[in-house]
């Protein structure tokens, strides 16, 4: 059922209610978060009258696409399993519509250094960066290479995996002596580290939706992490973060943040929905940090907060996106 009250069956021309498959779980570090997102998506869709089921990703998935194919898929997989474009490519091979970015755009957004290059080429402000694989430190010597990094970026700097989500492996380095430890922690999650200057300001997330009339920016959500870093613990541990939806921005800055998020969504060629993470500095200038093509849907996730702040119903919103995916077929 769409937000306007029509059913997906009417849009798809099948004559029956569409059957929607929510994919959640997987084998990434973000499995637990994905399962929580999947359950919330399932409940929201069913609350909107959609025939939806949930399942994990395993060896039985492909055969089920032949014996009992869904009309559409909602991807609630986080990490590489749902965001690096590979699952989207498989769904394309199977002819199954899905909500969200296509394989090419997902792959582009998933790799942070590549995405930042695209954003910068589009004139969108993002912090400068250097991306270094772990093997370069082995080949060239860690101490000398870290000295070069610190020569370019004076602390504080942000260290994060070049691919990944949920703040895993991410840390703020405020003293030069802490950089080596931060790199080791980062390499535990991905073999390439991205290092960029730490931008001081307000952390915000802008969710972008396209419900049929082009992408729109929902109200920004302000993120206030108790320890100043919105890492995995801050995201999913009660009491470590406070959120404000909408963000406590003046009207002009809020409008500017929304425009920049839309520009980033378009520059990365995303579709249906995305979450653009930004920092608004003390001058009111938004800096795009990264983009997510499979935003979290848990009780503490940012896209559902934005949807609620915009006065929308999450289930009806997702049902509309499902209809659009089916109609694309």
C-alpha cells in the first residue's frame, strides 16, 4: 500500500497483493544491528497492510528466488552484505525488484575514498583525506609513514575503515602518539584506513527520500554523543547519545544542510532512500562525511527519526518505496 492508499498489486498489475521479502542478518560485523533493522522494517510494512516476510541470507536464498520469488525486496542488511552492491547485482540477475540504490551506485557509495572523490568533483565540501592500506605500512615502515600522515594532518584526525558502517573501527585521534593504536583498531575491520581532519561542529544526519516526485531532504537529526564520538557503542547503547529531530539549526542553516544532502544524493546517483552524514561547522558550513544506501532502521536509527520528524508514517513510506521498486520492473 502506498502513502496515498493504493496497493502495490494495483501498481504492479499482478492482480494480487505484492509479497515483500525483507533481507536481514548476514555475516558482517553489523549482523545484530541488521536483524534489529529487519524486524522493525517487517513490523512497519505489516502495519501498513503489506504482505511481508523476513529471512536471513544463506545458501537457500537463491533457490527460493526460483521456487517462491518475492515481488520485491527491502534490504535491511548493513555492512558489505547489503551495501557494497553485490547483493543488488544478484537481485538484478534474478530479475527481482528491490528498494534502494542500484549495484553501481551502492558500490560507489560504499567505498568512502571513492565516494569522497565524486563528492569533491561535484563541488560538495568534504574533509580532505588520505587512504592507506595496511600492507603499505608493512612495506614502507609504519613509523615513517605515520610521520608523513601527521605532517599533512595535525591532530585531531578521524581514522575509519575505508569501507564499513555503524562506526566500527572509527576513532578520533587527538594526540599524535595515539595514531598508531587507532590504525591497528581500524585495520581490524578493513585492510584500508581512511584518515581525515576532524571537523569540529554539530553532527547531523539528513535522510533523503524519493516517493515519486523526486528526492526530498527530510528534517536533519542532530547527534549529541556523550563522549563526543558517534561510534558503535554511542549508536546502540542506551544513554550514550541524545538525538534532536529536527536538529537545533536556524532556518537558513537547516535549508543549506538539506540542499547539500540532496546534492550528495544526486552526485552519488542514489535512489529511493539514503542517509547523508554531515558535520556543520561553527560557520554553519556543512561538510559531507559519508552516505549510507541501507540506513539503519532500529529504534535508535536516524532515518526513522527523520521520517517521524517529517510527519510521515514509516510503514506507509516503505510501502510506497516498494511500489516504486515494483513499478521499475
